[in-house]
């Protein structure tokens, strides 16, 4: 890819970069991961719901709007399936929760309003 005459241009490296005929898109494995907080905004506490399609080592951390670590919810092995964690003892504000592993990094924002 390069920029020329005000436009980006995508040029194949060789004939292997060109595919003729029908193509298909494989399922995006990142869509199988779900991270949500409810209710949002929450009063004093909320519930963090996480769905992972396979067992793995992962960290689940909450960051303030300034980017400082507010809480580590989980750090270690997490099994396949749905998991719920209680978010409490957080002062009013905007937060981001991050699910991070060697396979995925997913974030979602939420508000605590007291």
C-alpha cells in the first residue's frame, strides 16, 4: 500500500495475492468473546459479564478515566463459558474494564454514578 496523488493505492506483491472467483470469510473468533457491564450507568455497583469460548489464562482489570489501575478483578486461569463478577467499592466516574490474554484483548467502558 502506498499514497500517491492524494489517494491510497493497494498493489499486489505477486500473483498469489490475487484471488479470482468466490471467496468466503471465516468466523471472526473475537466475536465469540463478550464483555459487558450492567446496568450501565450503575449505582454504586454493577455486574461484569464475560463470555469466553475456550479456557485460558487471562487478566480482567478496571481502569479509571485517567488510565490508572482501579482494580484487578481476576488474574489467572478462566474456564470456558459465562462468568459474572461484581463491581463494587468504586467511586463515581467513568471506567474501562479490560479482558486480556495471549488470544484476545477486549475493552468496554462503564459509568458508576452515585
